[in-house]
C-alpha cells in the first residue's frame, strides 16, 4: 500500500495554504491601513514624543514706563535649571546611575541653595523632564555650567540642562508698587497693572524642538528647530516718577508723625483728563520681593507659636500690603463731600453764592438733633462760602433739604458715585449708599455720612466740580506700545460728559479758594492760589463692632492753580492714634507739602508777596573751590550769612551743601582747611512761630527749612526731623513742620456729637 499523498490531498493542502496566506495578507494589510491611514497621526505623535525634545522659550513681558519713559518694570534674562531623570534611570549599570544621582544632588544643592534629599528625589523620578529651579541669576547659572563641565566623565550634561527665560525686575524697588503690582513664578501678573494688563504684557512663547536618543537625552545637533519668542507689548503710564516720589515721601512722614494705624493714601490727578500723576499707599512693598513682609509685620508673625495661625496672619498681612487703598477701600468721606452738595444746589438754582444760612448749634430733622462742631452757639448767619469754609453741618443739612432725595440721587449718579469709576486697576471697590433716602439719611448724606465711596471717586468728584463741570474717567495707562515703540492703543479720552455748568464750576473754584484762605489754612501753598476742602469722619461700623470710639479718618483735597485748575491732590489718613485726627490738622499739611514741591516742577512759577518772600527758603550756592572773598560775596548776594572756619584762602568744604534749601538769612559754614567739622546741638524747635524758630536755630549754629503753612505769626511748629539734643555738624539743616492750630477747620467733626 502506497504512503504517498494522493493528488486530491495535495490539491487540498495547496488550497488551504493559499487561503491562510490570503487571510494573513488581508489581516496585515488591514492593520497597516489602520496604522497608516486611520491611526497615522496618533502614532506619529507618539513616536515624535519619544524621539523629540519640545521646550517652550519664555517670552519676555513688555516693559512699564512712566510718563517720561523712565523704566518702572522690565524683564531681565534668567535661567531655568532642569533634569532628565529618565536618562539616569536608563543606565544599565545601576552603580553608575547611583553615582550620577549622588553627584548631581551633592553638586547642585549648595549652588542652588536646595536640600540634598529634595534634589536626590528628583533624580529618581520616572519622567523625562523636571524643573529643578526657576529664575536663576547669571552668577548662579554660571556655577551650574561649571559643575556640568567639571563632571564630564559622568556625562552630567546628559541629565542636567539649562533653559533661558526671563525674570521681572523693578529698578525703583517700592516706588508705585501698589500701582505696578507684581508677577508670579511663571511671570503671570498677580496684582496691580501687571494683573490688569496681563494679556497685553504677556508675549508669545517660542519653542525649541530637538531630537533625543533612546536614553531620552538631547541630540540637539542632529535636529533642532527654533521658533523665537515675541516680547509682549509695553505700557506707558500717566504716572510721573517725581510726583509719585513726592506723594510717597510726604505720606510716609505723616503716617509716622500722626501714628496712623490703618495706612493712608494719596492721589495726584490731572483734573481735566483724569490722568493719575501719582498714587501712593503707605505700608507698600518691594515688588522684587513681593512675598517678603516688612520688619514690623514679620515681627508680628514671629510672635505667634501656632503654625496655622502664623500662616493665616502672614497671608492677611501680605494681602494688606498688596491692597491698593486708593481704589479698593471705601470710606465715609465726611466734609470733603460738601463740595458735591454745594455744587448741586448751585447748579439747580436752589441757592446762590449770596444765600445765607443760620446755625444755632443744633438743627432738628424728623425729631433727631444734629449738632454743629461750634459749641459756642453755632456759626449764626453765614453765607454759602462761609458755611463751606466753617464746614458747618447744620447749614449743609438745610441745603440738602432744599434739593430733596430726587435731585440728590440724580447728581449722585451723574457724578459717577453709584458705580465704579472704571479706573484701569484691579480690585476697584463699589460704593455703598442708600437708594432711597429718608429725611435723616438725606441730612447725614448732605455732609458726607451714611454712605461709602472710594478715594478715587472722591478726587474725581472734586475734579468735576472745578474743571468746568466735566466728569472724568481716572486712568493710569496713557498708551500701549510694541517693542518698536509704535502705539498699539491710546487712552486719551475726548468724549467728556458735562455734569454741571461752567458758571457753577467757576463759583466752586472761588469758594474753595476762600476755604483755604480762611478755613483750611494748612492747605496754603506759598506763592500759589490753591483751593481745597477738608473732612473728618468717624468709622461708625467699626466703632459699633469694636467699641472703640476714637476711630477717625482725616482727609483733604486740594486743587491748583485754582484760577485755572490742572492738578488735584487727595490725602487720606486712616485711624490716627496721635493727639490730632482732624483733616484740617493732619491731612491738609500733607497736601500743601506735595503741592509746594510739584507745582514748580510742573512749570508753575510762584508769585510771592513780600511777607512770603521773607519766609521762603533759599537755595545755597556752590562756593567750594572759590577764594574766600568771592565766596563771601556770593553768599551775601543769596541773602544768606556765613561763618569762616580755618585760616586758608580757598573754600575746601561748605555746609549746607550746594543746592540745599535753607531759611532766608540762614548761615553757610565755609571751611578753608581740611579739618574735622565743628558740631552743634539741635535745640527744641517745636511750639514756636517761624521767627522764633529761626532765631533759635541761628543761636545754635544750625539751619532750618520750613515745611507747611507759615502764613502768620499764630502758626506754630509741631515737629522737626532731627530731635532736640542730637549732635550734628555746624550748619546742618533741620526741617521744621508748621500748621495752623487755630484753623477754622480744626474743630470740624462730621459726626452728630
């Protein structure tokens, strides 16, 4: 019997094999079609992810400039140090991998000021890319590069890399910090303009795409594609750095002198455009180190033992120092709001400048008595400008009753007091007010109580009342420009809305000048015509919650030149703990000092009376290097006296230094030999009028510079910047601060006493 397969069996086998091959071919073809056509993009992406290194290049943020193109915020180069742990994990020799891990942790921990264990844990991660530290400065990254080179035998360059990025830098430290804000670790805006204009300041990130080998390490020279980053647009502000500096300087002095508990705020605004020239908040911060508390606040945190409570307090204090009090806090304005009441009543022809009002100390509304601060029987019969200068509450209650709630509400809305101003800063607070005012609410509202507005609303209201009657929109940014300085967007506002007439505005200017000359005398600025109004209000909600009745806010708004206004300055001091709390005593002097410094800077020439000329300060000439005879002549011609020390023929040193301001008739010490300076003891210069201060200073051998209102012999000094008894160089300048303690506004109180 034959074992050979039959012809039929062979035929079946061939057919079976063909069928199997066809089936396999169909399956393979289907899989290829699925992979190439239907899943092609997906698998290609997976392959690229495994083969390509894709890294973002951080785009530099746009710069921030002041109105004169002085740099306020910029981005400087910085570096990110990263690791590729997968490369270490892929080493076949595990002892070599351990050696690499230890070397990286040992080498980088002191350079980057990081914990060894933290770094070691990063080397063990099962990821391709991990950031070690961001925003590394050049001197540090140079040490990282040196470490990589010095350990080339371990191929550290395969596992540690450096990417260039940028770091936000504020060259003027804390100047305008609450306005500018700051950025986070990823250069995203977190506060201030950095937050509000984050989309404009943020650029377009670039990319680096490079090949990597099977270990996951870079092969940049095999393949690399670079898309360069595009810098963000820049901001040009309305803020003027010098005006900002002056606002901060005098606010800080007042906060210290008056022992202000809840910070203070100053705003300087162009009354015609709403442009903010300066905005200062006390207790500010350095945006280069935004998460660092002040020494005083850090001490409060350190006193707490419980970690949770400590962290909560730290966060609260950080938020407090970042908060822009000028736009984010509301307050009861008090008597500064009488500007509104007077302007509205004049506009509606309910009163005239010649209208009179009777104040007999007490005025009753709906059975409730309201008292005037003048406890000697009230102010009697007074005209409108006398009433606003006297800051007489009963008079303004009568004016409020004349207008009624409908008219009051109509203009409250027209002056933009029912909503936010729209200023281009984050966190603007909304006002709080009674939509319907009964007799008592209307009475209190007429002199600035029972409702809350923000400081930025108050200065905007004042601007409208004197600029011809036009409502202004406050703004901080003038324009946005690109990297080539081309204007992308401008914020000049042309469509102003008129709220009151020019004639009403002119009457308000006249009255507010009268107020400064006769009531708020501490707002006087020698050589300039200035108008203004003060306010003193109690913080009733906090008083009710704490039981502390001594919680006041003193405020002042000044306008200059009052005959053709350009600038308004608003000052608010919150919870003074010193001897005084009235706006006329603590806030008006701040406004006067600011105006004294910035009006000449803005190009306004002072026009002094002879009495003022006798009291103004004189600039000390530079006579160093001159022969003694010529120096004496120049000193005398500057209306200053001199004292020569030494036997030389040439001046080798002078005190005060050239350019210093001293009182008319002050002394310049001329040293003709290189010898040790003579000294003097600072006398007590507080509680004296200007002439007495000058006499005491001359007797002691020092010079004085006057600050504040020295309009009459009744004005007395209340502070000096160098304490009595201090030893100083002969000729040293001591700044002495003056205010009128007998000011009509001194006794102002906007509460129902």
